[in-house]
């Protein structure tokens, strides 16, 4: 699972949650190679003395260099846990460092959704009564004692901005991925992202909507107006359209990153 973090200076970082010996760890990812570095603390690094651990039983701890485990304290932190044999566990780490744990019953007869079990407070640095510093959550430069959330006024050229800008919610670096997807569609289709069209061609007014419709209906040839040269390499055409649509997808779980986009374009990663 990958995640992005943003601080109030507009600086972004990318990390990856993964299991190692049954323990969930957090590692920084190199950009743009997406190579996973060592988890964010080292024994010989005095500035990073601790790490956040989410074990297979659903317990979350802060572990210091000497192996001591400390449970974060706070009004929103409970000690409840469910038997992992009967429940699935899921954890998310938001852009502002809020770590949330969810549980879902394994029973096929259970129709309830994911239930929030507990979450690390907005600022884990002030919630832990030990002098561990901000590295306890892996964000040496991202923690803030003011618990500020990021909201931005809209920026960008009409037709290229991500839908997230219009929803008055926190934005991430993935809004740039959306803009790249629109630009890629313009290159493929040799047309602008928004057009004034004649009657009967309204479907072409918004390029992103038209591209999605053509892809769903299997009419990729319409995007290039039956251009023989483009259709002669139909495999590459299909690939590029899929990458562009992945960039502009509104569902976060269906989106992608610029690093993955570059690897898909270069052929190192297969396009989903």
C-alpha cells in the first residue's frame, strides 16, 4: 500500500506500508524510481529513534531503538482489539499523519462495512508522553503541533484541473497526475480538452468524458478519427489511452502515481 504526505510548505513525500516478519513497517520510496528504502529509522541514526508498528493482532505501538514498545495515549485511543481469526484488519495513514485502524468480520453473512477501531491522534508527537520526537510516526518534517489541514484555492488551467479542486477538500500531489492524463489525451486525440462543438457532437465537448465513453464502448478508433497510422499500432494506442484514463480516474484506489505512469509508458510495468 502506498501513500502520500504533504506538509504546509507544499513539500510532498511518498512512503510504503509493508509487512516484515509479521510486523507492518513504513518505508520511504525514492522518487522517481519508486525504490523502497530502509524503514525510516536506523539504530545508528540518533534523529530517528522510533517507529510505528502495527502487528498481526491489530495492536499499534511506537517501538524505540532498544525494542521497548509504547502505546500512544489520548482520549481517542482505545485498548480494544478483535480476534484476527474472525476479522480482517485494515489501516490507513492520511496525508496529515492520522493513522486509522479498521476491522471487518470475515463471515460471509456479515453485511456491515469497515468499522473504525481506533486511530492515532492528529499529532502523535504530543499524544505520546515520551521524548521520542516526530519520527515516531515517520514524519520528521511533516508533523505540526497546530494540527493544520491543507486546503488550497484552485490553481491551474481550466480543463486540466483535477475534480478534487472543486470539492473543497485536501489535495495531494496526485492532482498533477490528473493534469498529465488530460495532456496525454490531448496528444493522442490531437484536440483540446474542452471545445465548442456543433450540434450533434456534444459528446466531444469534454475530452475526458468522451475518452471514457469511447473506451467503455470499445470505440477507441473514434478518438483518433480513424487515423490509419494511429490504428496501425493499435496495441500502443490502447495502452496510452488506458494510462491516461488511469491518471484522471476520480476514485483514489483506481488512480496512479507519476512514477508508475512513467514506468507504464516505458514498458517496465504492465498497464492494468
